[in-house]
């Protein structure tokens, strides 16, 4: 009954450090997403993937990279963290259908860059 | 591009008061519409959905009707409880390949 699992849940980075956020889903969903949540901004899409081995840029991709080597995992990387990347990051997944689908979310990762 | 506008609040109500959170959208075609709820320290959970014009989504006493003529999907509840305190997000999905969220509305319900 895991759904979407994000690790880590909290992290503090120094400016210039790198890190990778891991998202894993056990629902066999084709689509996966990374969002960031900032006060007053709602959720903004960073990158997304429509299937294993494919990724695409979202609304705010700069400073981030992603990889989807396995269908169940979607990694978000920060190569050189900046204070502007302090945020709460959410991973989500959804099923590929021709009609409608809903997104399932992880618990979030709170990242602070100092 | 596609977008969602919703009242940002915060909204503060007394228990048993009526709730309306307005949501309007801009999209091409016929998107699916959603309301998600986020409780403190948690991820977003689907509250209700509607997939075509005039559909009414409902769950836990909350309702919203897909109004294509006014491009709206307002969230309503007749009697709120303290446990409804959360942030509510209106969202749309153009063709199931992406989701666009509004800024969120923080609701606080006082006993």
C-alpha cells in the first residue's frame, strides 16, 4: 500500500552542493512528475516523464536534471544547489489512459539551501 | 497556455459555516478538473474530480460542478468542520498527460 514514496523527507544543503531526490511508485504508472511548492505559487512543474527512458521539461526546469531509467523510479538532481531552490518538492505519478487520470502524490521533500 | 485561478485566502470560518472556494480555468479543449486537499505536513490527496461539462464531483460533503460556460469549478460544502482545515488546490488536466494547479487556498475552521 506504499503508493508514491519520496526520499529523503528533509535535507539541508550548502550553496553549490549537489543532491538527488528519489521518487518510487509501485502502481505501474507510466507518467511521473516533479513539482516544487512555494508559498503563494501553488505547485509548479519542474520535469515530467511519460515513460521509461523519456523525460521532458516543465514550467521551471532550470537548475534541475531528471532521469527515468526504470519505470517505477524518477530521480530529480540538483547539480549545484542555490538558495532559490529552497522549496518543498513533490513527486507524483499517474496512469496513462485515453480518458482521464488522477495524480497520486508523495509526502514531499523539504529542501533548504543555505 | 492552460492556467487555473482560485481565491488565495486565507479563508477563516467558524464550524458549521458554509464554504465556497472559487476556481476558474483557461484551457483548450475539454480538460478534466480536480480538487486536491493538502493537510499539514502531507502530500496532496484527491478530493473530487469531474471529467466533462455538467459533471458534479462529490466527496466527504464537498461538491463541485464542471461549468463549461463559465469555465468554473467552484468547491462548496454546506457545513465545515475543524478537520477540514487544510490547503485546497484546484487543478486541471488537459489530456491526462500533465496537471496544472492553482495557487491553493488555505482554509482554517475555528471551533
